[in-house]
């Protein structure tokens, strides 16, 4: 029984290591990420990163964290501001240069000079 638990622990550790290595790195890029809060004011963050996706770059910059990820592909918190759908139908609209995006931040590939926005939004408008 002890061997089974040991083997299980090793498998879990390897899975965790592989998940952590899933973040891919590429050439250095500089992007701007603007967080527009509930009051309509925005704060710009300049990110210099070798991460290839927006999600990984935001984690690296600590603008969002794994504990703030809802588990279903939706991010609930940026720059410490939480959008809670269950509380007041708040959510984050992710856009690039003012154009709403249809892909999730974990799938958005970065290019040097990109500008993204996360806009606190209430309701379905």
C-alpha cells in the first residue's frame, strides 16, 4: 500500500511539473494591458515578457492569479478588482485596441506592441 501512495505522489508531482512547463516562452515582447474599473477609469500596465499568451503574461505580471480564475475559462479579477456575476452581473470584457475579442486570454497570442483592455462590465450590454 505504501508503494501505491508513493507512486501516486510521484505521478501527481510529474503532472504538476508538466502543467507548469506548459507555459511557452518566445522572443521578448512589450505589450500594454489596461484595466478599466467599475468607475470607468483605466490604469495602464506595460508588460515586458517572453510569454506567448496573454493569460501567461498576466499571471507573470501578477495582474491575475490562479486563485482568481473561476475554473471555467473566465477570469474574475484583474489588478485586484473583482467582477462577480452572481453578485451584480459583473464580468470582464477583453478587447484589443477597442475591439472585443471572442477568444479567451489563454488563447490570445502576443505580438510586440499589442494593446489589450479588460473593461469591468455589468449585465449583458
